[in-house]
C-alpha cells in the first residue's frame, strides 16, 4: 500500500506573525507493490503464451531402395512434366520422356507454364476417362541451382495446387541437354 511519511524537519522553527506554522509534510509513494504486480503480470503472460510453431512443408520422398521397376508407379508420358533448376535462377522444363524438347524460362513465367500444362493434362484425363489427378511434375535441382530455387518451386506446387510432384536427382543425360 502507499505510505505517507512525514518529515520532522522544521517542526519547531515556524513562528511567524504570531501563529504556528503548519508542519511541512513530505510525501513518498512506495512503488514496491506496483513493481511486484508488474512482474506477476509479465510472468503470467509469458507462461500462458504459446510460442510460434515452426512452419514446415511436408514432402514425401520416394524410397531409394526400390530395385524392381514394377514396384514403382507408372506415369503416362502425356501426363508428365520435368522441371530442371539451373544456375542464375533459370528454369528448364520439358514434357514427356521420349525426345524431349527442353525450353528455358525464369521463376516469373514458370507459373503460367505449370498452369497451362495442368489444364491440358486435366482435359486429356477427362477426355479419356482417367482419374483426374492433373500433371505429374518431377523437380530436379542441379548443382548450379540455389536452395532458394527449390523452395520457390515447392511454393509454386502449393500455389498451383499440384498434387503429384517429386524431387529427384537429374540424370547425366538431362544435364547434357541443358545449354549451360
């Protein structure tokens, strides 16, 4: 609680004009209870606050021990797209497997390419009565690409609602196709 302290200085020296001078009271407020309350509130809020949880993207990677290719899921060539991440923020892509024509773009234009390819594959799947899964994309970062490029490409998969994609190492044949 607040405490009033009175000073005794000048109590007997105050006769002026025939009257008794009133005592000068010095006031002092004790701040200890307020500081205690502040620390209790800070402690309460620190202990009851939830810390921010780390945001991570769940990526399901294929097993490396698969020896039998019959165990691997087969993807139709007409439904596939391969994206190679190169140096200097370049993105190379091709469709299908047989005789691919490698095209180059950057991260600002790859979204349009993915959206267009996904529309084409969905139309093809609907026309043939196949399960409409959309395009299957293989993301293959090269040694010249940056980690940020891979993160940006995974973000593109989320933005474009691509359900089936995989992160795979590029083959030597694919690296030879790149114009770098």
